[in-house]
C-alpha cells in the first residue's frame, strides 16, 4: 500500500498539536509505520528541502525546521499521499479550508505546522532520507473493517 512522509514541524510540537494531528490520520484509517521525535541538523533540513534551495525563503525555512524538535512519521494507506495533503490543507494557511490541519491551526505560511509528501515518488525519497533504518512491520486487525 501507498506510504507518505509526514512531519509535525517545531511550531506544531510547541503548540501541543501532536495528539490532534496523529489522531486525524489514525481515525481516517491510515496506519502508522514509523515515528521519531527528534531535532534535525541544519544540513539535514537543507537536504529535506533541497528542491526549494533557490527560493528566497529557503534559509528562513531551514532555521525554522531546526528551531525545535519535530515528529517524523510514515503513514500508510490507500491514496495516503494525496488524501494526506487534503487532510493537511493548502500550503498558505489562509487558503486552507476549515477542517484541515492548517485551516484549523495555522495563520502564516512560514508557521504552517506540518509537512506532507507531495507525490508518491517524493514520499519514497523522504521516507528513505528520514527512516534509513526501515519501518515497523505490522498489520492492523481492523484492516478488513476499513478496506474492502
Ligand atoms: P508544502 O509544505 O505545502 O508542500 P512547499 O513544498 O511549496 O509547500 O513549501 C515548503 C514549505 O516552505 C511550506 O510548507 C512553507 C514554506 N514556504 C512556502 N512558501 C513560502 C513563502 N512564500 N514564504 C515563507 N515560507 C514559505
Ligand atoms: Mg512540499
């Protein structure tokens, strides 16, 4: 099944949103396959956001990501990349619909609480970067009640 990389950014951690965010993915019917609470090094943050290195906000973005611990996670399920992005909401929180994580919990694009992979391919890259040791293997007993 499809997997995505989800990261609760330092503002989400500081603001006590970890439980709310995990709960949304859990209740939807996705499976947690990896989770780490960690501080990231500057060079690692730069690698994670390498595609944005030419953007004027890149340095600020990296400083924000390393400003406190983050929760790095892998979630698995049907269409989890695209649906995960819908659960998260638009990049710019003022464009994020109410009911989404950013719509409910964020104001500024530079403090938008959470990261989610934007494609299956990038998800694979990000999972390999953040979880080089592999993922937890398990299957929920609820699987047949969530998936046909
Ligand atoms: P997303 O996180 O929705 O995938 P993105 O990949 O385009 O968005 O950008 C990565 C992060 O960079 C985004 O979550 C917040 C930050 N960012 C994007 N545009 C920005 C801007 N104009 N000013 C400051 N930060 C920005
Ligand atoms: Mg992105």
